[in-house]
């Protein structure tokens, strides 16, 4: 997502990454890697549990997960991975977001129709 971050911004998307490290470790890594998006440490897995992200010792921690939440705080999609390398490509996510934005714009237009 880092290499395509500007494309996510252009698609009216806020990227938020939740990490398993404590606040100090997370902040240090975040600053060292100059991450442009929001990062939230979650060492007790409270947020992960809310979104049913799997935690497994076999893979050494959390499996990747992605949740798309719209501006009305409605979950529009979620992807819970079965392995550490199983994540959707940025192209797939951006296409989904493009379709979602079109759908939401269409619904906004319907809400504003004069009858």
C-alpha cells in the first residue's frame, strides 16, 4: 500500500494500519520507515478481536486482514487472510474502492433527486 498510497488518497480513502507492537516499538518502526498513513498500535489485540482478525502461533502472530469502512462507519468489505502472504493486491483494492465510490455517488444522486 505504501507504493500506491497517493492512489488511495485520490480514491478518497484513508489507510489505517493496526499493528501488534506496543506503542513505543510501533512509533519507532513507523518513523524509521516514514509511513504516510495512520498507524495504531494494538498490543493486546483489542482492535484485531473486534474485526475477527485471526491470531495464530503457527505463523508467529496475526494473519493479514483488511476492512473497508465507509464514511458512515458501515463495513463495506472485509478480507481475513488464511496465511501471511495472502493479501489482495493494491490494484484489486483500488478497483473495489473505485466501484464503491461510484455506488455511493450514485446513491447520493438518488437521495438528491427531485420528484
